[in-house]
């Protein structure tokens, strides 16, 4: 089985290539990347005018299986990934039961293999049941396929437990993905603390809620030698602290979610829970600093924090509804529109932050288009202009603040292991599910 991708703008951070090239894929492997490849192929993709990137990797998604299948399943989440241009996703452990055991890790891996071609890599909980007390068996979890440990959804509040976890993570060589939120400081907050919260009459979430745990975790990473990845950074001081940590040579990386660089608290005009997420939409000054951090490569990764919830849950008031928005199917176009089209990021930096750096952080042999590597490839039309329509989402979660927003940059093909799993050409869209052998 061979596929020839013709005349695309190939953007590969590993070889610093940003040139028009052809790519020949043979049996799921990138065979060659050259000018004018003149080979016969089973399948030819005309990529003229398109950007061809290493398959996008999202370090932070919530697929709700098991326990909350009314919000999302591994199958529907993976379909959303394909539609969003993601070939690999890392799913958070705040399911029910929590992914805190080898059996649960195996269950996610087996289920994913059964239902999708997308690479679904599980993240294990730091403590049993995410209860913050008893640290899970990092070594066994890693051996069985956990690519990171995280308490996402909340922080490990006890600093002694957090330190011990980082010490063990450093020993085992598994990254710690930190959701930074001081449970006591956040109190009853639901949106950014400030004038806007006052105007709408909601309890606020101060920047300090995030900042004190970012500071603590960076210091604990220094104390233990752990590899620390900071999830969904939303504040100016987070960016400053990540910069300092890097200047000290610590093994610290950080991600920003598209909603945090696209929207501010001032975009919330009414009691609409599609604008409710954790951390919350921040001030203009925070957003500008996040963008600066991305531009200067202080911030390494763009990750979605894809957090689908059921319609009935998000129809509730801002105070009552759960935190979180879907992200997989809007990430490419928001990044293109807000960061690439505006000149804040080069396409190369986009490929770094959405594929190359994520692969490095979790230590997988992906995120590049070098010959010999697995053919995970994302093809994007940078000029296509369209209006986001949540009815078309493959995700079960329609909870987005971006419905009706005009954006640029549309995914044309998502290719995993040499197989097209999503295509959108000439107005015709197709998610190609895994071939399930007939019994
Ligand atoms: O907005 C969020 N939603 N933030 C989180 O940390 C958790 C997530 C979820 O699981 O819904
Ligand atoms: Zn989180
Ligand atoms: Zn999350």
C-alpha cells in the first residue's frame, strides 16, 4: 500500500524543513521526502497550497470512558481527534473509576485499539481514586503504557504527597502533568476574579489560585529532579515562572489551551456556561503574556484540554454547570487564526507546539516527517475560511464558546500509520472509522 502526497508545503521541525516537497508513504512508513517524487502509488493526494505537518499530538484530552459515556466515549473522542487533525491524544484519568491501576490502563489501551486507528495514550492518576493520599504504582503503570501521571481536574493539595510523587516520578522516569489550582484559594469561584465577575455577579477565581501551585510544583521539581509539565497555563505569572524555571535549567515544560489565547473574560456577556472552564478565561493582559510566551518559546505546547460535557449539564447556569469546553475540533483553526495568521507563530512553531514538542515531552518516536518514521501526517489548508458549527462536531460534546465564529485554516487530511482517517475535500467530509473485522 503506497500513498504519494504531492506538492505540499512540508513543515518538519526535526529537519527544520519548510519547503514544497512530495512525501511517499509505503506500508505505513514515510519512505521519502523529496522534490518531485515520480513513483507509482495506490493513492495520490494533491496537497498543493496545503501545509503538511507531522501528525498533531494533543497532550491533554478528556475522553469520559468509563463512567461518563453520556459526555464522550473513546470512540467518539477519537473521531473528534481525527476530524481535528490529531493523530495522537493523551487522555486524562478523571474517569469513573479513575484510571489509577494497571487494569484501567489496559482497559483504555485495549478499547482504543478496538475502536480507532488514532493513537490514544493514557495518563494515570497520581493518587488512588485521585483522592490525594495514596500514590499509585508509577513503575507498573508506566510499564503497562501510561505515558504520564496527573491528578488533572484538581491538584495534589498535600505538598508532602506532591513531593513524594515527584520523587517517585523522577526515579521511574515518567513525566508529571500538573493541573495547578489551590483548592482552598479557589473557594466558590467560577470565573476570573475582577470587574467582569462583579458585573455578572459570580464568585471570582484569582490568578493566585493557579500561581501558588505553579510556584510550588516548580520548586518541587527542582527539589526532586522530576520532569514537570504544567497543564493549561492561564496567567502572566505562570509564564514568568516557567521562564525562570527554564533559565535555571529545570526540566519544566508548559502548555496553553486555544481558548486561553483566543478569549478574555470580557467575551463573557451573559450566563452562558459554554464560557466556563478551569482555569477560567483571564484578563487581556494575561492573554497578551500567554501569546508572548508562545512566540518566545517559553510555552512549549498547545493542548486543548478537550472537556466534553452533556448538553443538559451545560444548559445550567454558570454557577451550576461543570467546568470545561470541547477543543479537539477547533484547535487547528483557532491556532491558525489567532497565532499564525497574525504572525505571532510561524507555521514551524505551530508544528513544534502541536506535534514535535508534545512527542518529546512524552518520549514517543513521533512528531516528525523524517523518512523511516511512522506516517502520522496532518494536512491543513491555511487559506480556507469557514464558520465553526458545533452541530458538525464528531465529539458528543457540543459545549464550545466558538460556535458561529469565523476562522481560517481547515484540516484536509488526517493520516495515521499511513491510513487516511479523515478527509475534507471539495466540501465533502469523511471520518473513516477503523476496519472492524466481520465475525
Ligand atoms: O475545565 C476543565 N474541565 N478543567 C479541568 O481541569 C477538568 C476538565 C474536565 O474534566 O471537565
Ligand atoms: Zn486541568
Ligand atoms: Zn483537563
